[in-house]
C-alpha cells in the first residue's frame, strides 16, 4: 500500500542505496565521466544488451540531489495526499504518531542516495562526494537502468499506479532486482562467478543492510516499515530474478517486461509468476456494517499486498506467525473513511486462496487487535468464507 518512501525512491526515479566503507571525498569530474563510460561498456556485456545511444552524464552534490527529489515529489503528489497516507500508516502503527512522513522520507533518502539515473532526462547523475572506486558498483547498478530504459522504456514503470502501490512495488522490483544482479555480476566476474549460482542471496543482502544500518544513522533509527519497504525491491527483486534466471536466459527477461508481475505476492513467491501464475483478485471498497451510523466518506484507498500485510502483522506478532498469516493472500483493499464529526476509520478487506488461509489470518489479526487495544476496543475482524474484513476506528 502506502509505500510513501517507496514512491519517493522508486516511483519517481531509480535509486540505489549501497553501503560502501570508503571515505567521502571530492573527485575529479573528468575521472568520474571516464569511469562511467568504462563501466557502461562492461555492464552492456554482462547484461547482454547493446548500448543503443550514448548515456548523458552529470555530477550532482547531495543538496542538488535532495532538491531533485523534492521536485519529483511535487510533480506527482499533492501535499495533502502524503499527509493522508501518513495518517493511515499511523493508524496501523507502522510509524510513530508524531512523525512528519515527508520530511523523514526526504532526509532518509538524501542520506542514502549515491547516484541515480533519471529516465525523463535520460541522464545518469553521479554523486560528487565519493571516490571513483566507491562509485563503480553504483555506476554498474544505475547504468543498468539506462540500458533498461533504452531497451524496455522504464517510464511506464515509474508512472504512479493510482490506488495500487503494491502493484507499483512489484513492478519496480523487476527494475531494481535486475540492476542489483548486474551489479553483483560486475563485482564477482573477476572470480569467474555469477549471481545465478550464488546461494542464499537474501542472506548476502541482509548483511549489506546490516552494514547500511551501521553506516547511516538515520536509516538505523527508521521504523521497520521504512527500512523493509525501502530495501524490498532490491532484496526480493534480486531473489525473484535469480529464480527466473535459473530456468531462463537474459534474453528471456524481455518477456517479463512484456508481462509484468501484478503483486508483491508474485515477487515473494516467484513460482506464482513463473510456473503457476496467480494474479491477484480485485477487491472493491464496500461500506462496512460495523461502523456507527453517520455520514462516512472514503477519502483514501489503496492495496496493501502480501508484503505490507506482513509488515502490519509484524508490528504485533512474531515474524513466523506474520508470514504464515499473510500467506495465501489473493487480494485486498484498504480505505481511510471520515465522518461528518471528523472521526476516522481504517477498513481493510482481504480475499485469500482458501477458507483455511482466511481463518488463519483472522485468528492472527484477532491476536493483533488484543495486543494493539488492550483496553476496550471498537476494532473488529470478521471472516466470511475466504474473505476477511478488518475495521479499526
């Protein structure tokens, strides 16, 4: 759903946050440009995609990158939209009640970003505060995005999918997973290895995230929701692509771009895309019966998806139970409603693959509500066959 930071990072442009234990330094711009050309040639060979046209390049300071981020956010979102999303996140306890979502996300991303490819300007921008050697993996990642754009046109991937952030996150996982894969191949090629044959890539990425937490203080202090959503396209996208490439060639990846995954469920469970396609069921908003009488109006709708459903559950339940409860997800819709007195309610409707899956989710969410509202609560969770409705107000 509601992936505010994911929107900022991924829906607008392709960024990569990579932990590099090399001191910041001012670097000669001409050296950066020359290195970028060399890395592009190598990436083209690794990814088996020709460079159709030269990639424009520029160098930016940290403040210039922050200004660019702010500009892109303003182009796509009205301030009140992000504020409303923040209220939903707070209601679900995914972020602190006093957090300014926009400011925190902007500061977090400015701390993390170390270069980006802008598909609108067809330009790769290089950070001016890292040494050349530190830039090379970042260049390999971002220049993969440039090749993606030349061959597949990434602009539609970055266009906002209204009321369905889960689908947008799944699509961006293809872009980022592929770029991480090429970056890894760029780094391990001298050892005669390929990412396709590496074991347990999630463990590798988790180690990188741990280093990231040590290196970047704001990231270390971020709510789990922010951290996990930020890295999802890189870690889970990489695992998805690895599973796909074990039975397909690089040339076959073009078929993925022509028929994109529809949900984070398919990214988390590649077999639901590769071997037994399981597209999500559309769940439409519907006025809940559990709300008090009044003039309730919907002011926000979105799709959580299996991934964010897991995150909601993990705030109150252990990881194993949360992941089991979210398994079998087949579709959902989340709404923020407001009545004439200014009171608000979050309503979530889910459909699961089986009635048993729905029952497991309902039982787990009931335990969540007991922990979330230890005193008297007006929240409720109800199941009818494979469908579950949650109301919190």
